[in-house]
């Protein structure tokens, strides 16, 4: 056996560099993805015994639950960036495994959908990281997943440059559900999968679009959340 093949067989932890069978060792997962008390709607870390954050109580988002694996910081920022921008599609497996475990306590959805990329972005990147995650999480939970229901026909302006209200309006208009696909949504509980939950604007826009198209409820499943 040549050394490169041996390397692939054994693998090395992406974080601590320890040799083992996995891309992320159990010690690192335990250390960096320790469960913590979070808002059940938006996954914001909470102190005390509340189960929803102040913002969700004041202005409930259109989704019912958000589950995340970890806070968006070391090493998840690096892992997600590798996964998203540097073609490390193979990381989807280990990340999806963590996400599948994290969503086990939620209501079982009818259908799992990824946050879509525009055709242009998809062509640039070659894959939609949210779809890679969604289909692997769905497979682990024996649920159907589809990439052709929630679509993003236009590329939206760079979200980071826009004020919050405008981000939402911008995104709300960006997502559509094709008329022939609406039957799949009628009365369904939908899990929407994305890599990172930042402001929640994407999650709100996707959920609002799905509810308007006939879905009964929407939950958000993400790898990491900014605190
Ligand atoms: Zn490790
Ligand atoms: Zn909240």
C-alpha cells in the first residue's frame, strides 16, 4: 500500500492532527461541540432557564425551532470554510453526523431541504454545501431530501453590505417554490438545512417562502451559529 492511500485510510483529525479513522476526532467533537442551553427557536445561547430568547419572544420568527451543532468559532469556522469554499466536500460526512445527532430531539420533518444557491453561485462553486449536508443528514435520519423544491433563481446582492430589514426583503424575494413542487409542501413540516446561521435573515426568508407555499411548519438545522 502506498503512503497516500494509507493516509486516506487512516485519516487525520482536522483540528488536533491526531491520526485516527476520522476527519474530526471524538475528543475534538466533545470539546468543541459541547451541548449548551439555547433558544429553542433561534439557537442563541441562553443563560438561566428560559427556553426562548428575548428577541424571539418579542418577534417570533416564522420557523419553530433551530438546532445547531456548535457556536461559530474555532474550529468550526475553519472547517466550514474548508467545506464551503475550498471544495472539502468530504467533510460533509462528519459534519452531517453531528447534525443528525443534534436534531434527534426535534419533531420529525416530512421533508429536508437545503438553502439553495443561485445557478451562478452553484456554477462557480461546483456544489451547494447546504445540499451536501442536507442529503447526508436526511440519509442518516431516513428522511426524504430534495434540492428542487426551494429555489433561488436570482443572485442576491452581497448580504453583508445591507441593513437588516433590507436583507430580509432582498432574500424574501430571492427564494421561490416552483408551482409544480407545491404539492410536496402541502401540510408538511419542513427542515431547512444550512451551514451557518448568522443574522437569521436567510432562515426567516426561506421559512416565510415555504409557509406561503403551503408548508405547515419549518425548522432550521444548521452546523454553527454566531453568538
Ligand atoms: Zn482531534
Ligand atoms: Zn431566539
